[in-house]
């Protein structure tokens, strides 16, 4: 509900600046998992939602059916490497983030580009899908993803003597927003800025990532 209010205000403020009608060009896409569809409903936004199972969370395979002790017995120290191995970490017999990025998430955005190019797309999905979005849209190296996942984990960042990065945390209700609108108001041909918003604490700089230019590194 809080996230819905924040999005509603944000859409209306942007529409006022651009001289447009709020939500006139918006559409919604949601994971088919129950908690995602419920969250989409709680947003209370005036958009029509479409299901896409490609946005479902990572499949954890046999891990979903094993107790903590059974996971430890079968996979040992591998269970502690989810953040450190990030992109390549296999969730038991299920998916890695590499599987998501190169498979269904990539396919989903190919569809979005073809069907909804030029529209305001609102999506409700899951945390690890959001990590894959950042990797794809911002052209992250897998090492950067691993570093980001470790910095945003309070226990791991503490053990490494690092500051716990709350600005980039992927938690329930978090809003990840991309735009083609440059800081000067002109339009880019692709996403050029990103921000993350905690709608419960929108004015707290520790919990929110302000608009950042997307720097897609190139190498020689």
C-alpha cells in the first residue's frame, strides 16, 4: 500500500512536468506467484495487469524440499557461497542467476521491448529477479553483482569490515526505477539513470539510492 502511494504520487508529479495524463501510457506485468499478484493488487494503481511466469522467482529445486540440516549434509559449504558466487551459484538442482539472465528474464525483456516500447512499464516480481535486471540493464560484470550482494548483506559486510549498504538492498516493497529521461530533461535512446526507493522511508538517504547515471563500462 505504501509503495502504491509513492508510485501514484511519482507518476502524477512526472505527468504534471511533462503535461501528460498520469498512467495514460502505463501497463503492469506481474509474476504469477500468489504473493506477487497480491502485492500488485495492494498497490491500488489504475493500470491493467498482465501475468508473465518468466518473472517468477528463482527455482530452488530440491532445496525447497530439504531441511536446513539436509541442505548442509548434501551441499556443505556451497550453501554459504550464494552471495560470493552470486551469478554462478546453483540453487541445488534449481536455477542459477545465470540461468535466469540468459533464459526467461532475457526472453521477457525481449517481449517488453517488442510489445511495450515507449510505454511506462510497472512490474511486480521478486528479489533475485531484480538483481538480474540490474545486471542486464546496467551491464554489470558478474564480479560486480557478487560485490553488491555481499555489501547489501548485513552479516557478510560486517564480517568483511565494510559498511552495510542499505541504499542498494533488495527487500520487500523496494522500488527499482529506470528512466530514459536525462537529468536535463531530454530523452536517451535507452535507460540512462537508475534509483532505488524505500517507500516507507523515502526521505532517508541511508535507505534510498538517488538517481544515478548508468555507466556501462567498456574495455580495450
